[in-house]
């Protein structure tokens, strides 16, 4: 097939090796090899010094094939790769880029603080400033600890729940992702790992999302040994799955009845689906909340918090140890304060809601017109174009997702400058920097992309 540049598949023999590594996309293999030339060269090199070429396995294109694109810079809703290709971004760095990339207020605040010292290993007034803002936004969080990632937040909240209740087991949901600590990676669905202690695996129980009976069942069998229910109030790792009517309230009631804690993992949803997170949106007060991603507006952050009574179990007040050299460092705290001060203005959420509903209205029309087997599921700016023939409400239903069709869809859009998460399961997001024009440009590529995905 002649390409946009007038080349043919065999016109560039030096790229044969690179071509063979590329899945099909919008252009012929030779042209794709040229388009991603610098990425492909870096991908070869980096694998000699970094396992799989990535510092986090999600980033590799394992679920869609091909090589992960190397980016050079990002601004607002756009990404630029090392070959100079630009993309409208719907990955949002997997969540943090809620204001778009490199938002001026965050960059300015972080740079200003950096000049006065990036880390002291001692308290700083910006920790107080951010803690006050978090606590005001989330009434369930009277007291909060800052850490460096969502993984740390969940890992620490789980330890705290175990210490507070004097119990060992954690009940979570198949298909959920809560970071890479042993307790929460033991079984799960789309992600798992070897190298985890058997004891750790045995202390993690899995229920089905949106199914209170499966939760009750586990409590009946293990009453007295479950420390906490750990749940994403809107699940972002098996499509975007919203909680059914009464699900979160049901979890709260079950936890209370059995003396367990309810932990909301709001690492994605916190400050994304609403200023005070999903707990404000759904009116449920968890015992502990984990935050990360959007809270830092691009700076590496995690946080967990709850009532003063529970949080006072942490050292130095209590006996639960959790620490970190970089926890609460002033640069990250400055980024967080600047981010929340902007997000407090509701216009950011209104803009994201408007853009997301424009995108979904356009997609819905295409779905109706051509009968594509896709489900459109979203909560605010967090959305899933799910390649399944029916709604996905739990892990079992997420297994019906057509991963090969999604991979074709992904690569077509990549070639056309639209960057989705490289996974059929993970939530896409948009930011308050996305414009109506971004959505129109994206929608213009959706029909051919869906056609390519389903009809080849
Ligand atoms: C719901 C949820 N919890 C926890 C984590 C772990 O966060 P981090 O990658 O910052 O360690 C993630 C990351 O994707 C997540 O989506």
C-alpha cells in the first residue's frame, strides 16, 4: 500500500528489522518504522541496561504489541515524542496530569521552592499547607501522611488497618490494582507476580466487584480475621467500572458490622472525579483513604489518611512504623498546593466534564451508526472505550474484552496522533487543558480507527 509519504513497504530495506517489530497501524510498516525511528533505536539500547526498557511494566506495550514510544516533552494536552510526532494525550501519565502537562502554576511553585533546597528530612510549612487542604476537601481525612507514591500509600494504609484491628486479612476485588506491594499484588486479576510469600497470598481475599454477596460470603468464612475491605470506589483497571447502586454503602455496612475498616483507594479518583474524590461524589465516608497521582499535579506523591484516632497509631505517636526520606518534600508539596489551589475552582471539573461528554457523545453516535461492539463507561474525566459486547461491571465481565481489536485501535490512533493507555483495561483520562478542538480532532480519527480495529 502506498503510504502518506509515497513510500512502499519495500522501499526502505534498512528498516526491515524495525518494521518486523511493529504491529499494524494506520500506515504501512516501512513508514511506521520511519515515523518511530528514534524511538525504535532507543528501545533497542535501553533494554541492555533497564529490564524490558521500562521502569514500570505498564509502560511497555505488552498488551498492544510493539515498542513503547519515547517522549521528549509535554505541554497541556499534547505530547511530543523523540521523532517529533505530536499526540493528543489521553494517558495523562496514568492520572497525575489533571491540569494537563507542565501546568504553569505547578512548575513555577515547584521551581521556586527547589531553589531553596529540595529536601530537608525535617518538617516544612508546605506539608502543613497541603495537609490542611486535603483534610478540608475530604471530611473523612482528619489527619494525613504524605508518601511518595500510590503504592506506598496503600501499603501503609494496609499495615495501619492490620495494626488497628489486630487482624491480618485484607479483602479486595478481582481485577483491582492497588500498587505493587506484596499484600495487594498477591492474587488480583490482570496483574500478578511471582516472588510473593505464600503467607501474603493467603492473607489476601478476593471478592467480585459490584457483588455484595461475594463480600458477605468471605466474611462468613473468615469472620474475625479480616482487617479491611480495600476498594477503588470507581475501578480504573478493568475498564472504568462505576459502583452499582448501594455497592459502596453496602461495603461500609458490612465492614462496620464485622469490625473491619473500609479503605478507599482513591489514588486515581481522588481530586479527579470530584474535588473531594469519589467519597464526596457518592457520599460515603471510608475509614482510611489513599491518594496519589492527581494530588501532585505531576509531582511524585502519595498520601493516606483517616480519623485522628486511627492515624495516631502511626509512629511516633503509636507503634506502626512508616517512614520515607523524600516523604513530604517541599518540592512535591509545593506542586500539590498549587494543584489543589487551581482545582478548587470548579471550572476545571466543568471543563473536563464538558470535554468528556463531547467525546462520548461522538463515540456513542459512531457506535449506533456502525454497531461497533464497544461499551462507553466513564466517571467524569476518567473514561473507558471498552472493547466488549456488553457492560463491564466486574472482573469476570472484563475477561470478555477483545484485546487484539483494542491493539489495532490503539496503534491506528497512535499513528494518527492520539495517545491512549497502551492497555485495553486501564482507564483513559483527560485534563482541564483539553480543548474542544482536541476532542473534535480525536473524534475525526475514531471512525477509521474503529473500522480498522474491527474490520482490519
Ligand atoms: C488505584 C491505584 N492504586 C494504587 C496505585 C499505585 O500507585 P503508584 O503507581 O503511584 O505507586 C495505582 C497506580 O496505577 C492505582 O491505579
